[in-house]
């Protein structure tokens, strides 16, 4: 997917509503289909209750009038409200069938046609997506939606994501948009916390990281991002985030948080990214293309700690693991030329999390207020 091949026409051109509904019936998740039926059933049941309550009085009045008039005319007068009610119910059912889910159907139909026009595929979504990024392990009721996927030059998925925290009246729904890019090899867990989308209490990310893991980079990069990497992996982060890659992130992705975890690169936004807005898709295509153009070099990175861990000695290889000298002492053996295997040592696979300072301060204030009130009451 590249900005040069970007074709947004399917996002805005007219849609055949009948074709959209037929497409949506074939792809929508079972949960959404069931929800649509429940909503329609509740609306019809509510109308039926109102009709039975109010309509019975109207029908009774017409029946009384019809009985007093008598003859064929009186019967016609009595039947009028019944026919009117049946027609009203039939009309309501027809409207509900065309309205309930119609917006979802048109959205899905447009995104599918847009994906096809750009050599990609569309998926309506899935529950609890098996992705390792930090937002995908939060809360409950996790669900991805409106997924657009590309396979070349590497796998890319753009989607929307929601999860819920709390319960009852305290339940909150959290909404994210994300880009998931599959890398050629596992890399250390690195987070770029964008400064431009932070809130009153600091980072908008659902996780906080120990301050000792923050790495300051050269130039203006620190004005746009806070970079966190596992302790001991500072040089590796500098190898991965060369000045040209830092410039790409500043120029194209300064509004997005980023995370490298395992063999994935994630870009996060606290809003939908898979939308019907051509400008959003144009920006995403440009951003993804700019990043893919530079991150191909990350495939060459190797973690020397993998060799040391395999030798069983931290810091340097064990003597028994050193390659034997060949017949010519200044000619490297094949063992010496073998690079470390692809992968990340355990110390670099995940950043250390911490509790936000404002959360700790909040609990401290609550505890102090409780102690003061307890002392006042006990007196």
C-alpha cells in the first residue's frame, strides 16, 4: 500500500442500499446481527404495548359507534381502526428493516469496495484480537472493527478497537484506532509516547513506564516523542531509531503513539482510524508508506544477548562455547561468523510498567481524608 496507488472514490461515491444490506448480511458478526434483531424486537414490542393500551380504547369507541349505527356502514366503521393499526405495524416493520443496521451496512460496503480498489481486504471485526500491543490486553469486552488489511510489501492492518473498564454505572468504553505492521524479526519492546496527544495528567497511553527506561535522543525528537526502551537496550534503540527514521516519525506520525513489541509495530490514536474520510486514509497511506520505506533495515538487527544467554554466562560467552581455532589462526571459523539468531533476550521483550504518580497521590489524599474524618467522628 502506497500513497501513489491511493484510490478513495469508493468512500464517497453513491451506494446501492439494497446491495449494501445484502453484503452486510453476509459478513456482519453474529453478535451484531443478534443485536439488530433484539433492537427491532424491543421497538416493535414497545409499539405493540402502546397500541394495545391506547388503541384498545380507540377501537372500543369505534365499535360502539358502529354498533349504534348498525348495518354495513357500522361494520365498516368498526373495522377501520383495526386495518389502520395493522398497516401502521407493517409500515413500522418495513422502516425498521431499512433503518436498523443501514448505516453499518453502508459503511461496511464502502470500506470493502475501498479496500478492493487499493489491493486490500476488508473484515468487519473480531472479538479479543490476538495482538500483543499494550491496548489489546486492557479491560474486558475487547473488540476490533472495520479492519482493512494489506499484504504487500508486508502485512498491515488498520482498524478500530474498543474495550471496557469498570462495571455498572462506572463502566467506561475506551476507543482507539490502530495500525498494526508485521516486521521481519522480533525487536525489543520500545514505546514512542507522542507529546502532541497527551492530556492534563500526562500520557494518554493506558500503561505507564518506569522513568529509568526513558532514552533521550538527539535533535528535536524529544519535543515530539518520549522514547522508552528496556534497561540495557539503549544502544539497540539508537541503532533502530537512526536520524532518518526519527525524521520520518516526526514528519508523518507525530500525532500517533507507537509501540514495537515482538515482531510488530503498532501506531495508536484515541479515535477511529478506519473511517469513510478520504483525508484520513490519505494521511494513513502516506504515513505507513514513509515508515515502511525505512523500517526494512530493522530486519538486520540481532540481539547479542541471545548468544550470551545460550552460553549460560551473563556478560560474555563461556570458555567452553568459544569456537576452536582452525589451522590458520587468523582465518575466522564458520562458528565465529555465525550471527546471533533472530529474537530478543528476555530482558528486552517487555518494558517495566509502573503506577502513575497521580494515581498514587489520589489514593494518598483519599486515605488522608478518611483518617481525618475518622478522628473527627471518634471524638
